[in-house]
C-alpha cells in the first residue's frame, strides 16, 4: 500500500466538506448540469498557466473567477437561465483549453493528478475551504429565501444579485479546491452527486446539508484509500465511490 500524504488528505477532506455544502444548494437551484459544465471553465486558465510556467491551479482559479463574473453579468443582463449561459461559456472554455494544453498535461488537467502539495497550497486551500463553509452556513437562510422567491427576498432587504454572485464565487472556489485531485471533468460530479443523494434521503434542509457533507467526505476518504491500495489515480475512484452511494440510496425513500 502506498503511503497517504496527510497534508493532501486533509485538504481533500476540507474540499469535500465545502463540496457537500455548496452542492446541496446547487441541486436545489437546479444547477445539476450547469455545475458539472462550470468546472470546465478552469481548463483554458490551466493551459495558459502551463504555457507561462506558472502553477496550473493559479491559472484555473483565475479563469474560474473570471468565468463567474462573466456568467453572473450575462445572467443579469440577458435574463437567460444559468444553465444556458454556463453551457455556452463551458463550450468556449473547453475548446480554448483543448488548444492551449495537450498531451499528458491535458490529461492531468481533465482528470487530476495528486503530486506533492507545497505548504502554501495546503494553507491556502484550507483557508479557502473554511471561507466557503462559513459563507454557506452564515448565508443559508438568505440563500433559501432567494431560492424560493427572489421577490420576497428583495422585500426582506436581501441583495439577491450580490448573493447570487457570492454563491457562484463559492462554487467556483470549491471547484478550484478539487482541480488537483479530480480535474475539470470530475470535480463538478463531487459537488452534485452527494447533494443529489442527500436530497433523496433528507427530511429537512439541515439534514440534507449534513448528509451531503458526510457522503462527500466519505467518498473522498474511501477514494484516497482505494487509490493507495490499488495504485490508481485518486479522482476517478472518489467519483466512483460517490456514485456508488447514490445508487445504493435508490431503494430508500424519504419519509415526511
């Protein structure tokens, strides 16, 4: 069995907590397809970072945040659905990223590759994960009200446009946390699958958040252990564990 890097595992578990929380709201906002596509926006940033000999994650984060602003501005200006806008931006980003990265670099960008974590990466990642978790927990009531009725939210004094931007930013940063392990093709799945599974099983929002986090953390931990045992890449195994939880939940029905 290969040794597990405690620093890498700790950051991955922190990423999973953030993914579970953000994913619950993404599922409730019906961003299931958009969430998966949005992770691909990082690809051209990774490609540019590789060209200029920078850390790939830096380019991915920069492009994700830029894509977030673009998606938010287009959604505000055109009144098109989030999924429609993300689909267009995703297609353009995937095409551009495929041109900028090639060979083994493209495979690592698409599917992830663990490697050795630098101390600054671990510290920055944990800080970002903590900020995402704090945002969701502090703003969950406002997120729910704006989800149920934006008009009621505005009447209650909630800045819906600002809240939407902050949620999209939290989503993008969650994707960025998982790029090293899961890549742009798989990270969206870890955000969506635990949330979708939790929605089937939970009786309340609080329960949904708890179950989603537990499933994301469990899938990540099992994926890391399986990768060490089987000498395989971590990302696909994490997603297979997460998908297994979903299929195992199918016989169960939520009761009121």
